[in-house]
C-alpha cells in the first residue's frame, strides 16, 4: 500500500475556499497535503482526520526563495500560537491546518485579505497569464487567418490542427482565468465592505477539460505520426516529446537545486530563466 500520492490539481491560484475544502476532504479520506510542486501536489497517508484548512497569501514570497524571510517566520509563529500549523506552501500561497473545532480565523479583515491576494497575484499569477494571453492571441489569430486563407493546407496537416486547437483552447483558458479573477475581485471588494469574503467561482472543470484534451489529442497526434508518417518523422516526433518533458524537468531541477544551496532569489530566477532559454534553443 502506497503512503505517498501525487495528484495533478487544477485549482486557480486565488481559489482559497475551493482549495481549503478539497484539502479538508482529502484529510477525511486519510491523505494529508505535504508539498506543492510543478509536477503535482504530494499527499501522505495519515489515516482519516477531521481538520480545517486555511489558505493565505504572503505577497513578498517568491517561488525562488531558498527559505522564508524573517517576517514570514514571524507570521508562521503567530499562526502556530493561534493553533494553525503550516502544511505546505508554494510561492505566495501558504496552507495551514488545525484540528480545533472552532479555530480562531487567521484572516479577519476581508478588505485586507483581498488586497493581499491582489498584491500576490501581481507578483506571479497576473504577469504570467497576461503574457500567455498575448502569445495565445497572436498564435490563435495566425491559426484563424491561415484557416481562412489556406484551409486545405491547414486541414491536411495533423500537426497544424493539433497545435492550432491547443492555442485556441489555451486562449479560452486564459480568458476564463483572467476574466474570472477580475470579476471576482470586483464583486469581492463590494462584499468586503459589508464584512464578507466572497468565495471564487471555480474554473476547475475548464482546466481539467483542457488538460484532458491536450493529453488525449497529443497522444493521437503522436500515434498518427508514428503509424502514418515515415520512420524518420515518427522518431523525430517521439524525440520532440521527450525533449519537451526533459526541458521542463531540468529547468525545475536547476531551480530546486539552487534553493537547496540557499542561492538568493534574484540569482536563482536569473539562472533558471537563462537555463530555460539556453536549453530551449
């Protein structure tokens, strides 16, 4: 029987209520969150427990930090004193749990909480998604333009159909995430003035559908290249998939290795981005 479980979770960065509810459900099934990684969330078997989870955001944190700073450790001590234990963290996201039936809330001011979430989003979620939105707009526009001007060439290529459909799907996902965030923030600010925190309407189903489509369509594309293409085309297609997987693995490996060596966050970020650029050439 395995004591470790790895799952690909598709929660939005700011879906704190959805994440907390999910982790509570997992704990009741006997699985405790242990670590958040780019390769999935890692759970450890602990036996069924009734726990309450809370997700908070520390805007000054970074995914490249080798360790929590002094203010962050002070915050952890405050939470520990209030009965909350740190379960896992990822960049600005901090996940705490408690076994108290009526715990003292970590966040008591909805307006301040929304400001913290937005400050954290501006340091990671928003720049990344806005840049991705620009790229997907350009590629989706090119796909639609080619479909209009030269449909025969486009529709006769499995590669063009696969990549084009993925760009369109990614455009939909970026629009849903960014639109959902700003729509939630606008409504949440109004609710905060009444002393209420507005839960986010999850886009988890859209994200799961997107992941399923990309994986299944990618597998069909790869099988098609191997079966119907030349041996060289099949070989190159397999090597390309392996290359992309290796690139993702090694870039993350470099980042984590530098964090373990207590490399400053800015140096780690530069080296990670530079290695991604060099390996991607």
